[in-house]
C-alpha cells in the first residue's frame, strides 16, 4: 500500500529531519506519483509534499493525511481485480473485515465460515459452524481480539464461535424464521443484535448466564404477522441508535437506550404494584422510533403490488461518522438519508379542511422559503396527517417577481458544462445530461436554471423515481427564482405524473394566470386535457384513493404505526443504475475517505459506553472535508456499481460475478474492496498498476448497462426468472441504447428544451 511507502520515505523513526525530508521529497515524488495514481498537475493541486511534511511535524495530522488519500478519483479509475479467494463450495453470502483490516471472514451456503489473510491471499481458518442451512451473516465481536465470531443462518439459529479453539461456544434458537443479519457495536463489547424473517430484532449479551436472548423490537406488533426483518445496523458514532430494514418501503431508526429505559420503568411500576386502566403498555415509547422513506414510494406501492414488484430494504448502513444512513431498497434504487438535516417528503395528503390560508404555498420538508409568499411547515401534523402542498386558485401568485437574471450567471467553466449538458439533452442522452447538470449543481447550487434543466432531463428519462426527483428540482428552482416559467410548468406535469391530479390542475391554472401568454400554448392545452381526463376517469379515481391511503398499507396497522409512517423523513440523494430484484441480501456501502472515522472511534478511550469523547470528535472533525467519497452497490447483472456520493453520478461499473453481486465490504483504511455473490469465491479489488492497460472486468458502456437494469426491474417477474436461469430475453439482457422515448411532442418549448 502507498501509505507504507510514505511511512518509509518520511518518518521520525528513520532519523530524517524536516529539511532533509523537504529536499528528498523533490526526487521522491516521481516514485510516489505512479503509486498514488495522481498526475503532476493533480499532485500540485493536492500539495502532497506539504501534507507529508505536516504529517511528520504534527502527529495529529497523520489521520487527516490517511483520510485525504484513502480513496481518490485515480484509484477508482484504476480499480481492478487483485485476487480470487477459493475455499467455499456454495454461494458466499456475507463478508466481514476485522477492526484492523488484516482479517476477512466469509460465510456461505456450504454452512462453513472461513477466516482469510486477504493481504497474502491465504486461508487461515475453516470451520463448520454447526448450522444446518445457508449462512447469511458473519461478524467479529468487537474487542475480542478477533477470537469471537458470530454467525446467523437460514436454520433460524445464531451461533457464537471461538476461532482459537475452533468450536461453537453459544447456540441461540430463539428466532422462528431465517436469520438475515447480525449487528455489533464498537463501544458495546459482548453485545450484538440479530434480525430475522420472523419480524423480530433480538439483543444478546454474552455476559448473561441465561442462554436466551431478549426481544428488543417486534415488528409484528406494528405491521402484522407477514412482516420480515431483513437487515440492521448500529450507528458507529452513537451506538444507541439502531437502523432496521424490512419488507416495505420504510426504514426504521430506534433509540435502544430509550427502549430499555422505558421497559425498566414499566418493570419497576409493575413490581411496585402500580396498575392503570389504560390500554396495553407500548413496547416502544413515543420518540424512540423515527422512520425514513423515499417520498414517492408510499404512493407508488399499490402500483408495484399490482405488478408483483416487491419493495424490501435489503441492506442498511450508517456513514462512519454516523450522520447519514444508506439504504439499498430492493425493487427500487439506493437511497441516502441525512440524519442531521432532515426533510419531510413532498406529499400532497393534507385534508381539504386544513388548507393553508390564501397566498401560501405550503411544502412539507423544506428548510427554506419556496416563494416570496410561501410558508413552510416542517413536520407539523393535523389529525395524524402530515402537512403537504395544497394549491388553490391564485395560491401560487408570486408577489415581487423580480428579475433574477443575475442568479443565472455561471463562471465560464460551468457555462461550458451546462452547454455540454444541453447538447446531450438535444441528442436525447438523458442520463449524460443529468450527470452534467449534477456536476454544475454541485459547484453552483444556487443556480435555478440548472435545477430546471435537470428536472426536464429526469422527466424525459422516466426511470423509477425520476418524476419525484424532477418535482424536487422544480421546487428548488422556484425557491431560487419564483419567476422560472419552465420550472412552474414542469411542476404541474410532475404532479400529474405522480397521480396528484387535482393539485396538478390547480398548479396549471395558476401557471396560466401568471403567464397568460402561455395559457393557450400547445403544451398547456395538452396537459390540461390530460389532467381533466384523469379527473373524470373512474379508474383514476380508484387509483387516487389507493394512493392517498397507501401509506396505511392494511386496515389492521395500529394508529401509532400510521403516525410514524406519516412523519417519515425523505432522502437526500438517490443512486440509479443497478438492479436489485432477485436476492434479498444485496448490499450497498460507503467507499472512501470517511471510513477512517470508524478506526478512530474504535481507538477512542475517553468516552463512555455508546459515546465518543469530544476530543476525538474535534480531532476527526478537523480532517473531515467530504472529499473522495463514493457509494457502491451490487447488482443482479453480475456487476457492482460505484457512484460519486455528492453528485450521484455513476463513475465505474465492474463485473464482479458470473450471476449476481450481493456483498461489498470496503477495507477500513485502504482502497481495498472485498466482494462476493453467487460464485463460490471471494474477490479482492484494489487500484491496479498503471502498466496494466487491459482491465477485462470494466463495463465500458455504463449508460447501456444502467438502462438495461432499469428495464429489468420493470420486467415481468416470469421474464426475470427465466433470465436468471440463463435464457436470453430481448430487451432485458441488451446493453444497447434505450428504446425510443415517446414523450408527447405537443408539449412545446416550455417542457422539452432546456434553458
């Protein structure tokens, strides 16, 4: 690893003075540059020489140095296959690094667990776990000296193994269905949790003399007997928070400490003989749970159900600093939720009697005023229903529509990016246009035109969730420039496409009032005709009723659960291109520099249980700049996808399996990745030398692969099953260009042409 080279070249232990190091670095850079994969110009911009010197002079800068150069763009571009670890005889369903990153554990359908030395590509320990079915999860118990390994399997059992003695020391049989995930906490040694398809989350404490676990959360009490817990994760920053994924679009975040304190209080009340005539006590207290959901999914759920398309969270994980939650939503896309700056979904479910007063445009979930006349209501509820957008006559009248041309001015380099995006749009290369607009927005987030143009590209592409992202972009554009004509019209179109038909008509009527010169355009007339036809359609009326009640799912859902769902928070970013419909263990993960935070937390000795000391937070926060971070996910097409975290742009696709990639686990401190799937091998990936010109694992046509996956996700389930069996189906396995877009040609310049 290049960090070893740097340690040897500039180290106090080597007796090299700062002046000598400065002189030596001039000649050393030519050697370091190929190792780092950074050009002279890029190294000059990064000032790696200065960073190395600072690392030597100020010891606390070492962490920042390692974090800054952990994963960089050149590393991602050179990422390739290093080795295949062979030893299993079945699908490898789970991978886990130890804390230091010098051991890798794997679990398989062959019911064996293997511990590897990944740096030397050696198999160290192979043991039969005692399970009678597929192993789905494997975890090292923190602070056990890498001696204790926990496994969960399809035989409903959780086993604890002593790797030194090569024996199983605990066997738990409390679950009644397949165990899908095990979770551990860095600051809670001897404790771990399990999620199973019986809908129960259990907590284990190896210090207890009892051989039974404790029920922490029972989802069946809230979602019925058919609910299945699929995944869980503990927040590495604050181990009191536990994220749980299950079937359905909602991801749940629980405060473990509040749950335990509540039950302790109930137990003390019962032992003291305090009884009330109230209903059955809640197993989870108010305020101990918070839900997250992609805002369009509750309304889309009936349509998905009708097409036998299953939504299930197959993997959840926190960012290493604990501020973000990443979710791989089976049947849909990958979503990133911001746990610090939360926003409500853009819903349109407010009862008519609760309309905002005239002159208001109420948006749930925004922290800024949308318009000069807007009022924002964040999280308030009325009769258990979250506030949302409601438009009526002249409710979108925009006072003081000042000239905002100054906000559209872009620096020359961003103007070139915008023009390239417009050119891609004109060629109907929607994904390329979206990515270029996203680059511009990342650099100039105040520009309304870029948001409006990206919304147009989303509406043309029409992948799952695109109209909802377009709606978000339209609202952002209008918040920056209330006089944005095209964003206003596109908002009406998005409302219509999202089945908010009445609101779409109100928005369109207001558009006509504000821009009378457009009132009789072909675009307005076509949209007006579509909306009114839908309003008077009995079929649409039935669909609208389903949509407005979809958040309740079933009549037997308790009122507390309904309220929690209606108070859900929306996502920050969405990542598209992969396909996740075939397996329910498919992972998504962070890949990049912030992973170093995890190691730092594990070394922290100043905090109590579940906490990190303030000194560690300050030191780590000083070197967190958000640079070089990526999101990655496995896929049903045998590839794994890598996106830039902030722009959401797809930057790399690599063929990782002959069938399906399920697992992706990044090394805690190096640009080193382990993957697995249906093949009985573990694959290791790292940046390859520049001399290796041919990387046969790279998927060159990234847009074609992403389009094929979107078609695959929307295919008939029987066709997907045949495709997984090896049959070729026209249109699903192809990686060529997308089929022609039959978007209405009558929409005119208001809709089709970017600004």
